[in-house]
C-alpha cells in the first residue's frame, strides 16, 4: 500500500512536492525531471548526480550550496536518459568552471551519464565523471561490472560539493571525490524486501524469520539469506564484511581499518526502518568498532540518506579518515544548505561520561530539628495501621466493583499498597514520629508496592502532603487538614480528573472541603461515603478504565477508587474517636 495517485505520474508529482517545500532553494529544469539549485554560483565547479527515483532523499535532497548543483531523476529504480543528463549539464555549465558527474556504479547510469559527459565535452563544456562503487557485497573479482554504488555516494557528494564551494578547480574536485571512494565500504541488510510501486506482484522472498545480507538498493538479491539476527549480530556481520573487503592501498588490498584509526560512519535507513531501530543499530556499530576494533568513530551520521523506497532495512558505511589529507575532515564538516543534510555532532576528545545523578543530601533535611513543631496530639502510627488494615480487608469488595466497572485490579492494587505500608512499619522503615516524614515514608511505601495509576496518584497525594507540611511554621489540626486538601488537589492537577469524573476524587473532594471547614474526621468520612455512593448513579466516566464503558455497565455500581477513599477515611475516623 502506498500514498500515490498513479505510478506513471509519481516522479513528476514528487518533484512538484519538493518545489512546494523549498520554493527558494530548488527549481525544476523545464521539460526534464531535473532539480537544480536555484542559487547557482557560476564561478564554481558544478556537481550533478542522479539515478532512478525511489532512493529519496537521494539525490534531490542533496541539491544546495556546498553539495550538488542539480539532480537528474529517472523513473522508479531506472536510470535517467542521456538527454536528461545532458540538459542538466548545459543548464549548470559556465565558462568559469567545469561540471563533475557523480555516478553510482550501475550499468545504466554509467552509460547514460557517460554518454552525456562525452557529448558535453564535444560541445566545449569541461565535464568529468566519478564512479562510486562502495558496496562490499559484490566480490572484487566477480565480473566486469564491479561493486555497486550505494549509500556511501552521499559522502562523495558532501566532500566534492564542499571542495567545489571552496573554489577548487575541476581536477582538484575530482581528486577529493576519489579520495572518498578509495577509502570506504558499505553493506546493506534487509529485514523485508521492497516492492516497486505499480508492480503487479509483491516481493515476498523474505519470510517473517529471514533477512537478507548484502542486497542492492533496488532490491536485488544479496550475498546470502540468514535467520533473523539481533541488531548486535547484524552490526558485527556488516563490519566484518566491510573490514574483510578492505580498501586499496596503491595496488594492494588492505583491511578497511587498523587499530587506532579514526572513522566516519553512516548508518543509512533503507526506507522503512523506525528511528528507534536505527539508533539501536548505530549504538551497536559504534560499540563494536570502538571496543572490538579499537577504532574511534568521530563522525556518526544516522538517518535516511539513500533508501530503497520503503524497504525495512539499513546499510552501514565506514569511511576511514586516518591517513587522508586533513582537508577530508574539513570538507565533511563544511556547511551546506542542502535540504536533507544534517551536520553531525563531531566527537571532540574522549567520549563524555554519564552525568552523575543528583541525589538528596543525606543530612539535616530529615533531622527532627529541621521539621516544624507538632502541636496536636494524635497517635499517627495507630491511625495509619487502622487505615491500611481496613483497605486490605476491603479487597474482595473493591475487586467485585472493579470487575464490573474497570479492569478488576483495584482491590488487589489497593491491598498491595496497604500491605506494603504495614510491612514497612513492622520493619521499622516507616516511622510515624512526625507528619512530614510519615507522609514522605507513605509515598515511598506506595511507590514501592502498589504500581498502576492508583499507586502514582496516592504517591503524589502523600508527597504533596509532606511538602506542604514541611513549609508550615507549626503543625496542628488545621495544617493537617490543609495539607490533605493540597494532596487531593495534586491528584486532580496531575491526573486530570475532576469532581464528577467518577473517580476517587468524588469521595476525596467533599472530604477535603469538610476537613478544612470543620477539622472533623467523622464529618469528612461521612462526606466521603456520600461522594463514593453518588458515583453509582453516574452514567459516564471521564477518566480511568471506566471511561471506555457504556452507561448500562456503569449505572448502579460505585467507583471502586472512591469507595477505597471512603473506607480509609471511615477507618481514620473510627480510630481517632
């Protein structure tokens, strides 16, 4: 399935969409599927590239100052014609500099770009061609076609484009392009094969448990198929193949990298791979290169550079920077306004270590001397035990209600939290000697034991109570009631529910208001029970799992969270009387 109108019009419509996106940067050459830099500098060497469509952002995404002067688009996975290439050459040529064609090593591209190059030279236009063949999947001695040109081509665009922007002459720009092609290798892996838009059959040669290693960017079969591998295994295999394929050192083939080499790595999305997967693969690739090969990856590019339409897969390109002229790094890092290019964050020195986590100072913040004095007489320990025990005992009732209007776990969750509180008290980890530290301890206890949304909400409640009480000049009944109300408001603020949402707040809001007004736990408990009972008549819920249920399901059953709140307040009222 694709978002298309008709396959026949797809390339021209794609180009039109690009022009809408970049009206000040790109312009189309009349009568040709050619995209040009709208702001060409005629004093510089001009760079052209292109090929079949379906590899976006290649090549139109690299048109801009500091990269390509133009891109020639063929049909889907089909080379552009020699006449289209020649038209592009004529459009960018000037008397001040030559034209360099950067071509991927496919027969159609070589022939059509080569024909255009020769015709341009016959017309008096100084034109040269560089062929990129970075795919290590094709053995060096296999046939006369040689390795294919794949994602590493983009790095050639970048370096040669920066060289042209620096004012280098044509021969020097060609030299810079070849400097890149001679010291890099690329290998691709497909998780799923690609199907060309408009094709009558789906390419399903890879089943759910099979991947392909070394495939081409047009979906050509690769070196071999393999059972599905982990990201780490894929990265290790890719790097091993690139290393073994090596690079040319004069007339000799040597390993791609040696211990201590500085590398530029490009992890290329073949079109249908998530950013999440790409980052995992990049992580594995860098770790293997730095830990197993003892190299240093100073430049890491991750994203879509040369795709195979929507193929689920990725390719890895390694460019060895060690031993190259210093200008290679400078040209890689030079600015460009090409729409698809994003500069990498170049590693300077050693890799930064993790920032130490900031932990609370173990000191005086918890000391009794720093806490507000308490003026009320309450046995906080007995109150907490009574409330927790009542909540644990109510598990069957709460589970019954939640099975009807929720997902059935409210009773178990509340019991887990209540039991966790009692266990912490029994172990001496939760001490009820001061309201501030008690509320903070209750927050920790429910955080460790409850889980679920209710656990987070109750932790917020107790944290807010603790922080509110810690700022009081002294703590009496009035301050405790105000802190309770602050905790209830925190549940509403962070959870998003309000009165009438059919949640625990329908019991807590009236209880909090009554506490602040009367300072009576008994009256507050009665209001909480009224609020909980009222939820049985509510035919809709704005929050929680009940939000998904029908009126018929909800009516007649109270909200279990509201009932839990009422049970706790009733236990507190009974214990305090």
